[in-house]
C-alpha cells in the first residue's frame, strides 16, 4: 500500500516541479523584458548606463556561475513558456508606454529589424548563403507600398506583394551567388546593393533621390495614423505599429523555428556544413540555397514594407550599405541562428546609440569595433544557437 501511495505521489511531485520551473522561467523572462522596457522609456543617460551595467552583470552571472547556467538550461527546456511570457511582457510594455511616441517608435523599429534579421538568419546561419544587401531588400519592400499606395489594394496584400517583390528581385543575383563561394559570393550581394541604390537615385518614376511618400498602414479600412485613442485611453499612433511589428516578428519567429526543426532545417544545416557530403546524400545544393535565399528575402521585404508605412517616406538612402552592415552586426552580435539573440542585439545596436547621444556620430565605428571584439572573443555571439541533437532520431524517436 505504501508503494502504491509513493507511486501516486511521484507524478504529482513531477507536475509540481515542472510548474515551479515554468513559473521561474516566466519570472526571468518578465524581469528581462521589464528591464528592456525601462531602457526604452529612460531618457537620462545615467540611468541608461546603469541599466547597461546591470545587463552586463546578469550576462556574466549567467555565463560564469552554476545558478546562471541552470537558469539558461531551464529556459531552453521550456521554450513555450519563454515565448508566452515574452508575448505577455510585450503587451504589458505597450500598455504601460501607450502614450510615448518615441519609445513606441523604437519598439517597432527593434521588432522590424529583428524580423529582417530572422530572414538573414535563415540565409546565413542556417543555409550558409551570404547576403550583404539586406538593406537593399528592406528598401525594395518599402518602395512597394509607395508604388501601390493609390491602387486600393488592401495593405495586408501589399505586405505580401512586398515580400514577393523582394524575393523575385533576389533572383537577379541568385545565379552568381550560387556559382561563387565565400567572400566572392558576399561581393556579389554588395555589388547588388550598390547598384540598387544607384538605380533608385536615377529613376524618376520611383522619385529619384528625393524618394516617395508611403501611405500609412491600414487594416480593414482603419488607418494606423488616425488611431489616437482606444476606448477611454489616449494612445500614440505608433502603438499599432509597435504591436504590428511585434506580431510580424512573432510570425517570422514561428516560421523560422518550424523550418529549423523540420527536414528543411536539417537540409539547410547539411548544405552549410559540407556541400560535398550533402550532395553525396542526394541533397540539391542549389535548390536548398535558393529556397533559403528567397524565403529570407521575402521576410526582409515584408518587414521593410511595414517600416516604410510607419515612417511615411522612403528614399534611396534606405538601401545604403551602412544599414546592411547594421543588420549583419545584429546577426553577429546576437548569435548566428538565435532569434532571441537578434532581439537583444537590435536593442543594443538601435536603441543604445539613440539613448547615448554622445556616441551617436561614432556609431558605425563602435559597431565595427563591437563586431571585431565579438568575432575575436566570442565568435558564437551573445546568445549562441543551441547545438542540434539528433540522438533521438538515431534511436527512432523524435527530436
């Protein structure tokens, strides 16, 4: 009888322990997002520096101490709890900061650049296809709603068209990218970005160097630019853009994660790791690289379209090489293959220079030094991608 009682209590203890672990993970995520929200809200440079010091201390604590490593392991063991807690935290931050124009603008910008980084992650981190023209595809997406603004096409459809346009224009460099390797392929994408900017500057149909006006995003006839209150609460017109940007990142996160954990992700990893071995096992190198390149560019184009609608304007400077380097810096700093790392890196690279105006004019120099330091001392980035474990598949189970 005692054995039966013990057997009955063990599942209850396991459930209780799992519940406590999930609560702990949710608390950790909520605390980190609360710090990020306070960083977005803070205007005093002393507070910003103090927050940065606190985040650095937390990072060192998590890396060096056993308690920190256990917390990281718990978060990796409960990804669903992490994602749910992150979504709730974002909604809470948006609700608290609902009237702050600039803060919500930065929040939307971080979300959209993280979405673009998700596309680059699919290309560079998973399939090993270099793309140094991320800003070019971002600008292509922004030009699509500018061109289609007066056609009456629903803006949700315009976003899809923007993604398709970026993917299709990517076909222009797909063949030379597939026929070259390493830094030669990177040079092809750099040349495409420079040519695209020159084309936009001399094309009067697309506004030339002055650019074009982009209409505000409209959902089911409701223009985001006209939203100034929700019920009894006054809100910033950037609030719907911040929520839409976060929703777009959530969608990109879901798509990339599903691809990563499917046979598609396995094919991408095989192609990136060893093309010869992958081809021996029957994988088409060109097909899988083309798939990653087109899907990634489509994600970047959709993010660029919403970004252009939020800003209300687009010009050839949107396709400059400096912005492409910013996107690559986000990818390298956050960690190749880790989408949450892209969010952290987006905050560091986009928000910190805006908060610390003293370093604003030296931003690109600081980015370059930061990337060099990361590549030298932590080449896997701040939040490296977890190693894929195929032992369950080898034993006939599931990943």
